[in-house]
C-alpha cells in the first residue's frame, strides 16, 4: 500500500508540474482556504509478542484494523508564492478486531474510529497564479483512537477493559489543487499519519489467575495510517 501510494503521488506531481506552467492566472489563490474532505483510510495490521507473567514466554497478540471512510476539514493559509500552512481535523471510521488477547478470547470486535488533529507546512510546486498547483506536506499533531461506548461495555462483559488512547503523530504526503473559478477549487490529498501503536489501556503483560492467562497487549513499533481524500475548498482574502 505504501509503495503504491508513493508512486501515485509522484506521478501526480510530475504531471501537474508540467501542466501548471501553461495555466497562469493573476492572483488566483487568495490568502485563506477552507476545505471539506471525503475519502478512505487504511491502517496496517499490528502483531506484538506479549509476555506472560512468571512464565518466561510470550504470546502473539494482534490488532486488525479494517479500512473505512474518511471525512474532515482543512483550514489553509497561503504564504508568499511557494509556502503554505494548514490545520486539519479528520475522522476515520476504522473497526478494530483484537486477535488472541487471551486463550479464552481469540477474537474481539469493537467499533472504533480515529480522530486526528494535524498542523502541516506546505511547499507548492507552482506559484499562486497557477490554476493547477501540486504540493508536498509535512506536519505533526495528535490522534485519538476511540472505541465506541457500546463496544466498551461488551468488552467488559468478557473481562476486557479497553479505553480510548491519544498518540502523537507525524504526517507527510502531498497532493494537488485545481481552481475551478475565482473562489472555489478542488483538491486531492494523500497523507500518511505515523504514530506509536496504541495500547487502549490494556496491560502489557498477561497475568495468571486460577491457571487462566488474562488478556494483555504490549504495543511495539509504529502504526501507519494512509489517508486518501478529495474535496472542494473556498478561498478568500488578499492575494
């Protein structure tokens, strides 16, 4: 998925850079933009060796994220000719399945979504008078990995206490904008949000009670959340 996304992004940037030089309009991009976004998000599966208390062994425990829809909003400020900055909020509906939490809980499905808040710096490969404007982005922020309330009750009934988790995220990607008229444009974005693996307040080591191994998960490594989105934006303000 990552290789395909990068190839798609590079081809889009190359094509748009060639076209944009032929489409010049004075003061086309104004200072401010607000965009509504819709798309899809994809998170790679996670597996971690989780130790068992006093046993000196580990058990493979996994997180299986389903792909889901994405929606959000971005506020952008265009700075000079080549630079920009933007603040965005996105929500991705990504149902989650815990795998092998314990020998008695081989699978646990929960309703799950990811709320992300990211501030990014943009570099444009075209001036503000170019109707087609490809760009690259680099940013940072935080994501809330949220479990539905009904799923928390269901998990508790099976002896598993799970809670929402905040994680710091780094973001990189790019996209392209196209001005439809003097006030309205369209954009396509590809972003990868990278964070640590959330633990959802699960213990990192499985306890043993009455000979039964309890649920646990030890997070390890990084989580990659690819976001593909398109939308429309409204622009206003000075040149």
